[in-house]
C-alpha cells in the first residue's frame, strides 16, 4: 500500500496543520465579510449608476445576454442589431464605460513578482529597508485593497476572494477586479503601450521612457474618467 510508506504521525501532523490553516481562513473570511457589511451600511447600493443607468450585474439584461451568447444569437448580429433585439438591452446605451487612478508604479523587470512590487521589496528584507514609496506603505490602518491571488501573503493589506466568502461578497470582489482590468485595457488601447516598447538607447533608458509614456497615458485616462467616461460602478 502506497500510504504505508508514511507514518501515522506524519498524517496526524498534516491533519492538524490543515485544521489550523482552515480555521485561520474561516476567521479571516468572517472578518472581511463583517467589514464588507459595514461598508454596505455606509455606502448603500443605489438604484442607478453615477451615469444614470441601471446596474448591469443586477439587471435582467445580463442574464439575457448570457443566454444570447450561449445559443449563438449574439454572434449572428451586429452590436446595434443585438441591442435592438430586446427591450431590456435598451435600458443601456450602446457603449457604457467615480473613478480615480490611485497608484502607478514601475516599470520593473519581468521577473519581479507582483507582491514584491507591492511590498517594495521581498519578504526577506526588513520593512524599514524596503522602498517606502511602494503601495504597501500608502495604505492607511484599517484600509484594504482588493487584489487577485498574485498578492497572497498580505491578509492585513489585501482582500482576495475566499471559498468561505458569501456569494454577494464574491461578486463584489469580482466586479472590483474586473473594473481594474478595464483600466489595463485602456492603457493598451494606446499604440505606444499596446505592443513591444522599442524606444531608448539601452535597458535603463527604455525603462525611463516607458515610465514617462505610462504617466502621460494615465493622465489622459484620468482626464477621460473625470469628463464623461468613468469605469463602471461596483456598488
């Protein structure tokens, strides 16, 4: 038997560790849900977005569009035709875009992990010796950022989707992350950032120019946010 290669003590220790880890995750999920509920009381869900439209994730058009995509209807029609095909779709304009870019950092070498950029250094480095301009040091006490699993390891600073979270909290976190992805899409919509960056004399010079290009594009996007084209609301 394969398992006879291992002692009972090993399995017992592993089981105890898993129980402890699971309990920690449950406690963390409970605390995060409690914070979410408190924020809901401070910022109750509105009936319309800041642009005067219904919330897509709660509207019947969302389920209908999923149905039209699954049965192939959406692929057979042009966007305007599809929009006109259901009265529910017409509650929304053909294109739907309080928004503010809070932090831009980089560029960093491709081998640098996301969590290392966030922390301003590796976990082995003393906090006092890390880059104090990193986002890690800009988060006030009691605040948390929503992020994906690439930022695992900082539960005091980052909220990630957990199996133990209730469904409405999972959906809220998903919308937060999806909205961030729309910002990434806007960056890449500019040709200078949409492909390989070829400007500069050497690596350091290219990174300097790349940062300048990103800063300029982010400024344009922020201006667009404030002048009629914000990203979608999350609550």
